């Protein structure tokens, strides 16, 4: 893997940290800004929706810009967004900072994924994408716990300053390591770029992404509460369990890239099937500490194992069906991931507030993963009906 991928990984680490660390800081933020927890929870939703709607539009608008200056500009916007959050005197100002960071997030991952794939041989593209996304998974393992610890010790604003520093390091890495001569696909007019929205094949994959990723977040959003109230772990040990979960995510992300290198659709069928089964299984193992840990480790492994395959699959289909809109199509898949986060958290909240209760979130998430499996089977059948030379693109 070329050194330039390290710079992309560092940037992904910074972005992943700022996305997820807010979950551990919500009580502190709510207390400091004198808002209730449900209102504080909207900070998470606003960020996800900022990525969802900002990624495809901004990627289309920046399609004609050279790749390296674009990434440098995005990291500058990311640093600015976190600085605004750190300085925010009010809840509204904090939301503005989060939205700025979310805009940088969406475009970075969509453009970064295509750049990562272009830096290596064709049979290594999914692995290259997985390496970039490894920064996101490592953020869950180390960035989020450390950011939460900093926020608890020095205040939540200090966490956003620390993330701004990470963004500055990433910006320097991109400036030093990323080639200036990165190939950029010929950009079609904006109307044509957004024409991929008429592609049933791509819309099918976006639905797979939203359902598959959202299925995990039905449970993940309330994982700490499940471990404490249902499994019976002490509050002080939950952070260690989440580190274990994050390590499993990292391993799944790497192996998922290797599995998906040659046939992403086939790999996704297996991964979604296993994910659905393990989520349902967690419903029954959650009350038993040892079994819960084993199931949770497996679930963590599967949670991100499908990410490289989904992203590569979109790139392949966009190259075949909408070659002038590859970056925008990739951006929309990043939006679908974040739509899945918002969808999963929303459905999880409905389940928790319903008579089904907290313990039902795993099997409800399993239903969403099963929906993603059905859509993937349909997409694979459509692939077989097409000339293989088209998908070879």
C-alpha cells in the first residue's frame, strides 16, 4: 500500500473521532449548555443528516476541482468546524460547527474512497478502501474513549480542540504524502452527474447500505445501556468492553476488504446473512455475560466488514452505468451510511419506548440486516443477467 494511504487514514481517524465522540460527551454538553438529553441527542442526528444531504451535493459541485487541493480544503473546513464547536457559546452555535464538520466528512470519504482505489492495482482496491476506513474504525477503538476522557477531565470543548489538532496533522500528511497528479475522472455537467439518481441499480445498493448499516445502529446506539441493564456489567467496565468491540470492528474492516476484492456482491450476501443471525442471537445471549461478550465480539467484526464491499460495489456500478458521476455516486453511498445511522437510532428509540423494550433492539436490527440481505440477493441476480465485461469496469 502506498504511503499516501496513510495520510487518508489519519484524516479518516480525525473525522471518525469527531463523529462518534459526541455520544460519550452528551451528558456533559447537556449540563453545560442547560439543555435536556433528547435535545442534546439531536447533535448526533444533525451531524448524520449533514453528511447525508451535504455529501452528494457538495461532491457534485466540487467535481471539477483537482483532487489534492480539494482534500486540503476539506480538512481546512473540518478544522474550522471543530474550532467553531469548541468556541460555541450556545447550542445553536455548536450545531453550526457540527454541520460544517459533517460537510467535510461526506465529501472527504466519497472522494477519498475513489482516490484510495486509484492508488493501487485493481485487485487491491477494496483493501485500499478498507485501509482508509481503518482510520474510522481505529477512531472507535481509541479516539472516542480518549476524546471522552479528555472531555470528562477538561471539559467537552477541550475534546473538540484536540480533534482540531488531529485535523491539522492530517492536513499536513495530505500535503506531504498525497501525489499532486491524481487522476480525476472527466466531470460531467452537474445535471448529468446527478443523473445517477435515475439508476435503479445504484439506488438498490444505497438501500442495501442504509438497511445493513442501520440494522447495527438499532442496537449500537443503546449498547452501553444494554450491557449495564440487561447483561449486568458495572458502568466502569463498559468502556473496556467497547474497546473490545472496536478492536473487532477494526479486524472485520480489514478482512472485509480482502473478502470483497474480487466479488463484492457475493461477499456482501454472506456478511449480511451472518449479521442478521448474530443480531437475533444477541437477543438471547445479552442476559449472560460470557455469551454476550462472545456475541458482541462477533457482531463488532461484522459491523464494518461490509463497508469496503459496499463502497467498492457502488464504484464498480457507477463506472459501468454513470462514468461521469463516480465521485458523486460514491458520495451518495456515504450519505446512505449516515442515513442508516439516523434510521437505526430512530428505530431503536421507538423500540425502546414501546412495550417491546430495550431487549428487542437486537432482533429488530436483525430484521433490517435481513432486508439488506434480500436486496443484495436481488442485486447479485441482476449482475448475473448482465455481461460480466460491464462489471469488469
